[in-house]
């Protein structure tokens, strides 16, 4: 039984070649794409390694979590190849590769060959290498197959739950990918075992998919954020059990790029899972959309707000990092860009909290103590978060941190909260982003209003207020009384100081106590919205905050009036917190259960 396909770069999904195969370094003999990119043609003597993110097999995880027996490598080739089966693993902290078997295979026409591994003997990853020996060597792909007891396979039906708000292009792209590869492909093993539920918070998608398919259901919904959209999807999935009795729900963001192979590997891992892991969830890693081999997170732990993103920043085009990625770490939850969990977790009294955005996925993961398994090749590509700066998020981040900790970290201390509030306030003050400080204070005050605030507040109306309270970016050419300077912007990434200059910056509160530098005409300092640093603001009067992705910007300006207002607000928040913090945390913990019920959500969603 096939458990994993061998892949080549997929146009429109991922073209990062080193995630699929590695050409021989310093080799003069070439390997070229053939048959429209679905095969590789080798020159005589050319060599490729496939111990990569998408084409290696995790020996240890398939042994630990499933009941599969021996593994077979199935290769489709023509011409003559020397095939080397390899095992890579860490030995004394160093990646080591050993040869399992080596043999020459040849066929004048395309032919499938099967080579066995003995899964139980190996740790780390299994993979293979190809070296062209003669003829017209072409590699067409293949798969890893496993010996299985058909009676031990578990039934799996996956409901894909997507929440969207006016991202029609992303949604249509992913629908097209799933329709072409699985939903409309009767030969696919998942055909009939996958249904897509889309909660359309913007009400901009047609509710009919156009192909008469019952496997894609689009439901119009109020704009109640990701929490409301995902919850609406869960309710629709539960209501559909007579027609599609999902065993698992895949929570997936609307603005990701996903390969069908990720769903296939998820499906096969769940089908083959052992009894002791019957309740496990499958998490997908997040990779950057702009640099597709860089991993942002592979599972995470919350730690009362000191978030740890596992294996963040590693380059998966490097074989040793793929091996590192297979080592399991403490994981408390997986974000909902891709998280497949058993429907047994979901019930009409156990739905997400109405947090609108930011924190709903981690709260639900912490609440249900999901056992998350991650596997190389199960991933999505997503815009990096520094490319998605939004001023209004400060309100939700601080407020929802308190909600999440009230429920799951009852020992969270006032001192820890105040430290975070002071540090965040100081940072925004240094960046002259005084509106963000107001949003922080509003988030804290709204938390102190208790459960009734979430129960009675119209989330959509509140969100509109929050949006208007932050900084609104506009196309940079529409910025008045300032000229965007690309050289100044590019230089901001290199800007640094040290020694006496750095000491002076610290002693003068990042230049607050010094007169601002004079600017020439309308040119002002330009910085990245998401990646700016305090040194960029030193002795600046006005600063233009620029977003490369949207080509939009906003301006902030140093203001002693706003500084004193922020300090006064911080003193008031501190006094209120000393009196109210512990009591508010306990009240929310004791009174939030009804916010997780279907009765509450139906009223909240207005249906």
C-alpha cells in the first residue's frame, strides 16, 4: 500500500528544487527536467540525492505511530541507473549517512522497480540516490509502499475547515488544487473521503461551486473573525454527519498554499495509526511563501505567553535540517494554518472561544491537550508575519493573552503580565506608535470587564472600532507632507550603532531627550513596519512606516504630549491591575464555559 509519493517541484505550489532533490555538487554532468517537468533526464554519470524534505521517509515516526511492516521503494525509470538505498540519522549529534543497499537497474522503456527496506532496523530517515549509468536515463517518480494488514486500517474521513474573509483568489486556488487532485479524481485513494467546508465571513463567494459537487460547501457568515468562521465550520460539519461522517477535521487558513501530498500523507498516517495513538492530531509546519525552504514553525508551546516556535528559521533545503526536523520536541498545540484533529474532540459544548482573532487556535489546543504529530512534507506556505503588520492586532494580542492564561495558566502572575505590558508599551513609545498604546490599554480594560463583555459584545462592530483606532496604512504615493525615499528605507536595515553612540542613545531614551535631526525637504526616515528597530528612530522627528508587500505606509511623529498621556494611562492600568487582576482571572476561568457552547455560538453568529 502506498504511504508516500515521491515528488518533483510543483509549479504554482513550490519550485524550491532542493526540497525535492539535490543535484551532485560540483558535477559537470547535468540533470534536466523532462516531460513537462514530471520527470528528470540524466546525462551519463549524473547523480542526484533524494534525502530531502519531501522525498525522504521518517523511519522512526512510521515505526512509532503506525502498524506498518516492511517498507518498499517503488521507482519508475527508463535507461540504466545505479540505485543506492541510504539511511541518515544523528550519531553523537552529527548527521551520518549509511548505505543500506546498492544495485543497478535497467530497462529500455519506462518500468517500475521495487526495492525493500527493513523498517524495524533503522532510525532517522530512509532515502535513496540515483546515478545514471547508460541508455537514456529518465527518472519518472515513484512512492514508498508499506506492508499493511488491511483489517487493521482505520476509517478516515477528513472535513477541511476553512474560514475566509475577502481572499477569493487564495480560496479559489486551493479549491482548484483539491478538486483537481482529490475531489474530482476518482482514482485518488482519498476520493469520497474528503469534504471542504468554507465559512465565508465576507459573503463574497458564490455558495454554488459551479461543478455540482457536494464535496465543497460554502456558507455565508457574519464577519466574526477567524474564531467565528472556524466555529461556524465546525457546527456545519457536525450538522452534516448524516451525509458525511467526518472522523477528523483539518483546520486550515484561507491564505496558505498547500500541496495535495500533505493531505495524502496526513490521511495515510491516520489510517495506519496504532491503537495507543488513536486520538493523535497531525500538525502541518509553516514555511515562508517568499523563501519557500525556510520554516517558520513546526509545532509550538505557549508557556503563558512566552511563545516557543519549534525549529523556527531552519533551512529545509539542507539535509541535516530535514533530519533535525524529525526529532520530536515538546508541543502544546499546532496553529490552524494546518491542524488535523479528531472529531471526537469537537462537541456542541466544546467549541472555540469567541476571541475573534489571535489565540483561538492555541486556546483550543491547550484546552483539549491535543497530541500533535508532525512529519516532513506535511506543511503549508504562508506569508511571513512581519509582512502582515497590522496596528489593530495589539488590542487582540494583549486581551487574548489574558483570556488564554486565565483558562490554562492559573498561576500566571501579575508581575509577569505587568512586565510584558511595560516592555510592549516602551517599544511602541520608542516607535512613536502611540495609538498602539491606547489599543493595549483598551484590551486590558476589556478583559477586566469579564465574561459578560465577550458574551454581549458584537464582535463585528467592536472590530470596526478597533480598526479605526489604529494606524491606517495608505498607498505610499498618497502620503502627504512626506516623500518616500527608497535608499533611506533600504539603509534602515543596515543601520546600527555601538560604543559611545549606543550608550548615548540609551542614556537619552533613544534620543527623546535630544533635539531631532533636521530633515531635507519632505524626505523623512523610512522603516519597515514589521522589522524596524529602536536605532531607526534615534533623534528622528517623523518616521514613515512602510510595508513592502502592500506598498502602503503610515507616519508617526514624536510627541511629548502623547508620552505623558501614555505614562498616565500606564499608571492607571497598573493600579487597576493590582486590585483586579487575580479576581478577573478567576472570574473568567469560572464563568467562560457557556461561551464554548453551540447555543451561545448560534446566537452570536445570528442563526
